[in-house]
């Protein structure tokens, strides 16, 4: 081997040493996590890898980043072939990949994608240096801006190598398959620089190798580990509905949830290395990570991932770890989730709105991690005082209002006709009313209206009266799995004895758990009332008697929209009523949570909160031209927004109405 | 250190209180029972002593089947022993009867402290603790906000609430009975799973001795307060009611 | 058994007789007059000085002095009273439904073989029978009981009787004695009385009080009430459960074991009206209560009431007050 080859070998060797030792370190650390099955629904999983991993569908939620990312991705994809070829060239003169007739098309693809890659990087640099969108700047600009320029260096050096070879011998270099390189070559020749070809080739070749292998060595130490791990992450991501929480496995019943970072499953831990630190999760988070607070006392979904990464590698937040905070149970501070990743007070701030999970392009699940931590806090009895009151009330009275079960049907007194008791009589529809709709004074009026509408539409329905308990959705999401089981079992038992076809509810939280977490009772469907109304609209049974000429905006509830994909039914109904629907910027999957979910409606206000989510949302609605009504389809949204409108002095500008009110008006 | 906690079941006032046909007692069918709130505080205080000094905590659950549930919760929270003391409906609400009954049960228990809530919503014949203390010939003190081991010599230091927000610090030589007004920390939360687990695995001793047959206070009548709501109730929404109140205040020169 | 005497156990702190003592004397006087009995007031103290010249409405006042009796020590009081009441054998013994009376009644009932009636609001004599009215279930129900014979210990609730009848124009016969028993070697030792922290508001001197009850549900809601209090030139006070939860300091507690207040205005938010608290504020000139439970006992003492949610009403009320004030 000559000197060049020795240097080359040393270079590649060192680079690969760094690369593989880091990879090994990561995989070994992840390996300390618990086992979790991922072999079910393999077909769907592989399909997901193709759609989301290779074709980056979720990255395209923002058009231009989606484009530039694809450019860079495909550039690297084809670059990898060049890299192999070039490296082996170092040992075997004039080596070409033995692809037969495919060499040509390969080189064409390389050329074109390399150009696109350069364009992509330019777009990226423009965003980082000039347009500076908030989520990128907030999340940290230096590292990516530092690393980005190296990519065009690699691609450009490749062009120059090709150009130099073309200038020397166009045929041998297969110039016809390298249009861009050929243009570069032509440009150089035209400038009278054909003499530098050999020097150019040699220097650019080395530049290419050095920079490329520098990147190879560097990448796994940064967020650029994501190209390796994201594919696995997407493969491992369960295709089961996101609205169904994983139950506590029997072996973990004594200590449910997580305390040490290695209590998470390996699949969950892979998230940390798939994270691209793009900040899309934090962008739509109702906790408004306005300042880049990276410490564990603030819940910011992106920093949750980065701190998780540190914890997995036992690096931890040095400041926190050194504060000598007692790590109980002998867990070192760097691995103790409640010390290094998320403090208990921050664990309780999540609203489970799914804004983060929905936005994440690599299919990370931030929410489930917080919920697992909640399970552990509950097991230890460390719950927020307001939450304790609610849970005790739920355990004893089946509702969070500390109201006697008999008062659940108080709202029915507003209606002249008695409502069927499904426990005693058959009905087509079992209307599972829900806690807030039954006990909150403001919602009781809406519930009465709903009953009125059902009556006028001739729906044969009944309710469970005082046999209904809180469905348990939010109880489960605050980590009280035992209480959730108790509520669910009771409700299922009560429903078992009843005869009905489908279940309808007006509460998206109730809807979510009945649909995704209750075992099928009677094999019927679970519908949100908007789904039912839409059906009746289609079949002609719901015929608006008059057209309402309002200009409204619609707020997509988290548990109806992101959790269960229902966006159009309410809009279709509104349009059928003749109403003009003006969309807020944050609509459908970008809807902004009202702040009540995840049990937060039961808890004390967040200390460090700068702006309540509901306040932000009503201001957004009020800011729409000509819109004076905010339409909701969830009782908690109703309550939160009515309060927010008052708190912001918008009583005369914005009216909060449930969809049922408009339906009733139109009948 | 051995600590006994007396946990009573009392009618839950969240539910409507229905008076029986005889007009002298509550209707047995309609009463819902809940653990006496201050007994919950007593349990919490006992568990705090367990946490600080490794005290052995024995929970005595008194009443019907709800008392057994309360014992499961106590064990789940950390009580070391559970004793079920069945008490029929007709015997409830009578502290003299209960005290005599418990005195026989607790006398030979070797307890350093017996904790109980200083009052219960259904008691009309004085605090349980005082009566029990007299039977056992040991001191009693009620209205306590804190209990701890004294720095010297096998005594217990307590904080007793005095009028005007004052706190009296006293030393008591055990054994003694303490009537808790408020535990040093609010009663802790215990997850439902743990309670269900405790229900399955706990060993409950059941006291089978019959309740003494002594005559209690003779109640001739039980009724809703006759004066009823004296207040003029204001109707309307927040805007309306707030305006009325604000104007009332203005009229009286309070603004 | 002498059917002819009624004994009142006086309560005092730091040399001052507490209001409940006067109320008990008024009640005792009424009963004594109705039944032709002798009313005796018993004061256990270390220094008879502050009490010996008081015009008690009793026929006779016995002051028992001993250094250990200075501040209420249940064991000491019980020992002395047990001995003396056994000798005196009265028909009725009146004690306060307070941290003093409630400690003593149970113990004394056993040593004296007496009946105890707690939470008393009204006592009447009908021949040989004693008819007592008491409050139960946090004030939601009233119980009437009858005692035919034997000694009866009645725990009288503050505010059931007017203080006026507790004193009269002449000084009653005062008898100062030493404790009949030795009070050495007691198992209960009083160490010190800790005053509430300085620097906070004296609730008894504030003209307007905004009361926070359990319905407030959290420290955050206290803020709105503080705003209200500020607008009205007053302060926020609390019920015992609120203080126990730590939402307000103990210095703000109004009620039996807190402060007794008589402001010009008392706004009660989320307060159910349990007797222990009502004791502390029922003499307020003007009471407005807000509680979502229409059956809450607070509405029995309030002048005006509303069942709206305090979280909705309080901020709007603050706005209205600002408006009316701004108009000046």
C-alpha cells in the first residue's frame, strides 16, 4: 500500500471507529431498557417506514422544509453509492460499481440529486440565517448552522471531481450521464482552466473524502443520528390507535410507570436518538415554551427528548445532578427521570393534547413518556392537591364534582319529557352523557338542548341515569390506572345488561375512551354526536328548516381531531346549516388545545404559565375578520372558552356556542 | 412505639340526610357512610409518626362493611395492622357505648398512643377520646395540630390549638389518647390499585365481643333546622348578582 | 344529688374571661331562674386577681387557685373538677363547646357517671326533665334530646345565648380556695403558649373581611378574593380546612380555634357554615354568602346569598365594585 492509501485507511478507520463506537454506545444504552413487542401488524409498519421514513410525508406538513429535506435526503441517498465507489477507487484505480447498465442512471441520479441537495442546503441556510422562523431559532441555531455548510462542500467537491474527470476524458467519465458535472466541466474549460484538471481531481477527491468521513464520524454524536434511528423508530411505532393507552403489564403492577430512564422500553428510548430537534412538537404545545427553558422544571417536548438522550447515556443535566438531589431507590441522579428529565411539577403540566406527537416527523411519542411518569407518581401517592380531591371524589361518587350520584340527572329536570333508562328499556342509542355535561351548571343547559334536538329528530335514545360513572379517560391520563379500571369495569357492567345499537356521546374525552379503551359491548359503534348528526344529514332526517347566516370559526377538540381524526363532520354540519366557516390559522391537526385535558382542569394553575392556552385561543378566534362566534363540540372547551372570553373582556365580540345550539336554532 | 388509630364511619353529608319514620334517627336505607374526616387526619398523623420513628400503626375500623374498605385504605397507606370492629346501625352515633366497647379491646394492646379525630359529625354525646381515656385511666387531649416524640424521656410533645390562632405546646407521658384536629400534613393519597391489592392480601382481625348494652342519650326528635335559610337568595347570572351586591355595599357606605 | 345547682365552668386565657363563659352564665341564669336552682360559677386559675371582682351573674363563684391551673391543662382541670363536682353534685354542668369543654366532658362523664350532650344551642328545664337542642352533621340537622335524671354535662355552642345576661350589677359571692388535690406529678405538662406570627393582619380590627372556605379549592382562587378585599379596604380570612391545607396562614383563621370577628361586612365564599366557623363571624353586621350548595348552613346566618360559583361571581363582583368606586 502506498502512502496515500495508508492515509486513506487511517482516515476511514478513525472515522468508522468514532462512528461505530458511538453507535455501539447508543445501542448498548438503549438495550438497558425493557423489552416490548413490535412484530404485530408488520405490513402496516413497513408501509409506514416507506411513507413516513422514505417519503417523509409528515415533514411536508410544512411545504418548503419538506421540499428542502427531500432534496438533501435524496442527495445523500445517491451520494452513498458515490462514497462507496470513491473509497474503493482509493485502493483500486478506476473502480466502478459493477451495476452493469444501471451505472449510467445511477450517475444521472447522483448528479441531479446533488444539485437539488445544494439547493436544499441553500434553502436551509436561508431559513437559519435570514428568515429565522421561531421554532428553529428557539431550539438553537448554532450547531446546525455550523454543520450545514459541510454538506454542500461534499456535494460540490463531487461535482468538481466529476468535472475534472470529464475534462480529462469525457467518455470514460460517462459525461452523458452527468449533466450537471458536464456543465461545470464546460464552465471550467470555457474559463481556460482545463489544465488544472488533474490537480482539481486529486484535491477535490481528498476534500470529498475528508469532509464526508468527518461528517460520518460527527453525525451520530448530534441529532444527525436520526437518519439511522428514525427508520427503526417508525418501524417500531405501534399502529394501534393513539387514543388507546397501553395498560400496565402484570409484572409491573407493584411499581407501575417509570422512575429510572431504563424503565422505559427500548422502543421508547429509540425516540431520543430519532429526534431531529426540529422543534415542531414545541411549536404547537399549549405550554408555550416561549423562552428556551431547557431545564427539567419546564415541559417542552423537544427538550424532553434531548434530556432523555442525555439520561440514557448517563450524562444527565450536570447542574441538576450535582445539586445533590436525593435519588431515591438508589437510582443515580443522571438516570432518575424526576431529577434529570422532568421534575414532578412539570410532569403534571401536560395537557395530552397530542400536538407534539402529531407534529413529529419521525413518529416520536412524547406524551406516553409523561404519562408513564405520572403512573409512577400516583403509585407513590405524589399527586397535585387539586387532583387528589378530584380522584377521591371520582373514587367515591363516580364524578369529579363531589356530587351525589343522584344529582347526575339533575339536568333532565329542564326537559318536560322523561328520558328513557336504558337499563330498563331498549333504545337504539345509548347516550353516554359524561361528567361535565351532567354536573357543570353551564353545560347542563347544553345537555338539555341536545336532548331537545334528539327528540325533535326522532332519535330513540336513553341514558344510564345514575348508573353512569365518569368514563375514565382523563383518570387514566393522570396515571390512576386502578381507578380507571374501576370506573371502566363499572360502566361496562352497567352497559352489559342494556339493549342498544350504538353509543353516542357529546364529550370527546368520553368518546375517545369508549371507542378505543373499552371492550366492545354489544358490538355497536361509538359515535360522537357530530358523527351522528352528519349521518342524519346525509340520510335526510336532519333537515334544517332555515339557513343561519352566521360567520363562525370552529375549534377542533384535541380528543376528536388529533386523537380520532374527526375534522370534517362538524364542518359539514355547519355548512349544511348555511353557516360561513372561517378557519383559524391553527385549525384541524394544528388546533390549539384549550388547556383542560390530561386532568389539568382538576389541577391548580401552572406557576410559570405566561398565558393560559384558552386565552390565546379565544384571542385568535376574536381576531378573525367578521367572525363573532366560536363553535365548539366539547363541554370542556365550552367551559374553558366561556371563562376565557370573560377574562379577556371579549363578551361583546365573541360568543361561544356549542354546535348543538346552532343545530337547534336551525331546526 | 405502638400507635392505635380509631377510624369511624359516619353519614356522608354530601348525600341527602333522610330522617326515618320515627323522626328520631336517620333512615338506615338511605344513609351512605364515609370515613370521619378527622379520623383520616388521625391516621395520617399516626403514619407520620411511623415515617419519623418507625411506629407500629394498628388501625381499628368501626362500623359496617365500609369500615372494612377503610381498613384496606389504611393498610394501603401503611398501617401495619387492621382490626375490624363491627358496629350495627342501632349502636352508631353513641360515643359512650363505643368507648366502653373499645376500652375492653384496647386495654391490653400495649399502645403508647391512641389517636382519633377530635370530633365526628354524628356525635352528640361528647368526644370519643375523652370518654375512652377515662375508662383506660390515661390522659386525653384534643384539638391537636401536631404530635411528635419529645426530645427527652419517653414523652410525647403535642401542639394544641388555643383560641385566637395560638398554639399550646404540651408534654404528655404515654400512654395517652390524642384527639386530632389536623394532621401536620394533609392526608396522603393512595392509588386505587394499592387499595385493591390491600383488600386482597390484608389480614384483618375481627373483634367479636358484643357491644355493651348501655342506654345512650335519649333523642326525641331529629329535624332540619327550623329557621331555614334566613338569607335573601339573589337570582340571576354573575352580572346581575354582582351588580346587586355591589349596590347593596354602596348603599351601606362600604365602598 | 342536689337538684338545685347549676355549675358553669369558666374559660379564660391570659387573664381574660372568654365570651363563651358569659354566654354560659346567661344560659345558666335563665335555667336557674326557671327552676329555682342555685347558679355556681367555677373558675380554675393560677391567679384569682383578674376574676375576683367580676360581677358574675352566678349566685356563687368559686375560684380554685393553683399554679398548674394557669393555662388550660386537661388533666389538671379534670382532676380538680372531678373531685369538686362529685362533692357538689349539681344537676347541670355547663361547659363551652370549645377546645376546653370538649376535652373535659368525655372524661368527666365517666368519673361522674353523667350524661353528656354536645353541640347545644338551647337548654330548657321542664319539671325534672332537661330538654336540649343540639346541632348535628355540620349544622344540617337539629336534634332534640331529653334527660330525665342524673347529672348532665352540656357543651354550649358559642353564640347560642347573648352575653348580656352573663353579668349583673352586684358582685356575686366569691369564694377563693386552693386546689383540694395535689396537682404534682401530672402526666400532662404545659410548656408554652406560642403566639401567632407577627406582622400579619389583626382580623379583629379590619372593617371588611372576605372569607375563603373549602369551596375556594386552591391557593390560586384566593388571589381573586384578595383583590376583592383590597378594593373594599379589608383582608382575607379563612375557615379551618383552608388553613389546614396551607392556602392561607393560621393567623387568618376565623372560628372556634381561630379568631372571633365582628366586621361591618363579611363576604363568605365557598364556606359551608359549619358551627365552628359560624361561631367566629355570626355577629358581623352585614353578611353575604356565596355557596353552590343551597342547603349550606351559612345561609342561616347570612343576610344575602347566592348559589353561583364563586369563581364566576368573585371576579365580576370585583369589576362592579371598581365601576361603582370609580364613579365617585
